[in-house]
């Protein structure tokens, strides 16, 4: 299957968006679609060379406007500077997409406190830093706006081996829902997306190292039998930040092919049982009530 772009042409025309971690992976794919829909996009992360390359490629491919800015989301002053540069270039900002993240798999007892910090600082502190800086600006300017946070399905289930990420994403989820209530009166919506596995270099090199690939095939855990396509996520993100979603506030949309529920349902592993075995078991079980 090849997912098609979903929204009408011009659905994001006139909007300016800041996308953290927009130079690579899912951020880049979402940015591409936002540009195709008419938005101006600021992309930020730590590596300016990566951002500049992405900006040039996407401007060529889409004809849209991209401003690449080096900004470490852990540093509040760098976010304020990014906001000012955005206002200087585009005059306003309408959307914040908190997408930047850091992650690696490890048994928790092997982590140093610094290893824990490095993940929670990028994911939780980075998201609240950006949200606070933009929120203050929007409230002062009396400007309606929207925030979209990329979390994960284990933000609410938790997950072993990625505990700092799970803690941080759970915090971002709590922030999403809290601000949906508190800031709606200022015209600021706050939503989140919880993606299941979507192949990216960033995630795959850190979370599914080669040695694991043969032992644990992540596709086997996904009822629809495949990974997500970037365009599918981009479609959902574009909808949630667009005015079509003006009444959607405080929602977290899961897009994982049914993966997390499959892991949770008591009998879902019975998928492995062949028809002949069902026949035999049915014979054995039926009539036991008499
Ligand atoms: C244990 C580790 C470790 C590991 C690093 N550390 N890797 N500990 N196991 N595998 C420890 C180090 O020893 C150090 O602590 C501390 O972490 C910080 O190390 P640094 O050298 O500063 O970090 P570095 O390893 O260079 O980088 C870590 C990172 C980097 C900052 C997180 O990988 C990064 O920039 N990531 C950004 C992109 C990313 O992670 N993308 C994936 C997102 S995917 P000490 O005490 O020894 O100094 C995602 C998807 C989830 O979130 C859902 C998928 C289905
Ligand atoms: P990715 O390409 O590695 O994206 C992470 C981005 O964050 C990078 O562009 C990185 O750029 C940026 N970043 C890291 N630290 C930063 C910092 N301190 N300041 C600013 N930017 C920083 O991985 P991805 O798979 O596309 O992940 C994107 C988002 O989707 C993340 O929130 C991730 O948790 C989420 N997600 C992904 C999956 C998946 O299957 N891929 C599943 C669920 C959720 P620099 O290195 O240049 O800073």
C-alpha cells in the first residue's frame, strides 16, 4: 500500500509552524507535507548542517519556505531566539510541533543518572520549554494557536528497556491534556499523536539494533502486519494542526496498526493456533456445560 496525501490543497496556507527535530525522520516527512499544503515551516535541532540540507531539498521539492535554525530544545534562551527569528522572517507563528526526541534501549539498572537525564531533558524538558516560550508569546499576542506533541503508545502503558523515554513521554502526555483545559480559553488547542513503529534511521539504529532483528521481529506484534508509512502519520498531523480539527482538543490519537492493544489483549496470541487445532479443541470443549 502507498498512502495518499489526504487534505485539500492549501489546507495549511498562511500558517507558520515550528517543528522541532524537523530535519530528519518523521519530522522531515511531516514538514514536507505541511509545505505541500501551503505552510511556512521553521525546522530546528542541534545539527545546522542537517537542517540546511533538509531545508534546501524540501524547498526545491515543494516550492515552500523553510527556515532552518540551530536550537537545542533543552536551552530556553535558544528557543526564545528561535521564536524571535521566526517572527522576524514570517511575522507570526501558529503551530508548535514538539517532535524532537532522544532514546536508546537499555536495562534500567545499567543507566547512569546522566543517561536518564539526557533522554528526559530532550523529550520532557525540551517539550515544556518550547511550549512555555510559545504559549507565553501567544497569550500575550492574543493569538489563537495549536500545539501538537509526538508521544508514543508506551506513554500510557510504560515499557521496560526505554524507561527514561517512557517517563518523559508520559509527562508530555500529561502536559498535552492539562493545557488542553487550561489554555483553550486563549484559543490554544493541544493534542498529541502516539505512533507505533514507523521506520526511521534515528529510531531503528537505537531501538532495533541488528543483533535483535532476527530474534524479535517487530512486525509480528502488529495486527495489520506492517509498519506505518510516513505519509499516514503526516496526514494525521496535518489534520490535527489544521482548522478542520478546530474542535479537537486534548486528544491523543494512536496510529499503530493495533499494536499496543494486541500486546494487551489476554488471548490475542491465539493467532498462532492453526485451524486443525481449533477443530480439536472445539471438540474437546463443547458440551462441557451439560
Ligand atoms: C546505557 C547509555 C547508552 C546506552 C548512552 N548512554 N547510550 N547508557 N546504554 N545504549 C549514556 C552515556 O554513557 C552517558 O552517560 C549518557 O548516556 C549520555 O551520553 P552521551 O554520550 O551524551 O550521549 P550519546 O550516546 O552521544 O547520545 C544519546 C542521545 C543520542 C543524545 C540520546 O542518541 C541522540 O542524539 N539522539 C537523538 C535522536 C534519537 O534518539 N532518535 C530516536 C527517537 S525514537 P555517562 O554517565 O556514561 O556519561 C523514539 C521512538 C520510540 O523515541 C518508539 C518506537 C516504536
Ligand atoms: P529521529 O529522526 O532521530 O528524530 C529525532 C530528532 O530530534 C532529530 O532530528 C534530532 O536532531 C532532534 N533532537 C534530538 N535532540 C535534540 C535537542 N536537544 N534539541 C533539538 N532537537 C533535538 O527519530 P524519529 O523516529 O523521526 O522520531 C521523531 C519523533 O517520533 C520522536 O518524538 C519519537 O519519539 C517519535 N516516535 C517515533 C517512532 C518511530 O517508530 N520512528 C515511534 C513512536 C514515536 P539533532 O540530532 O540534529 O538534534
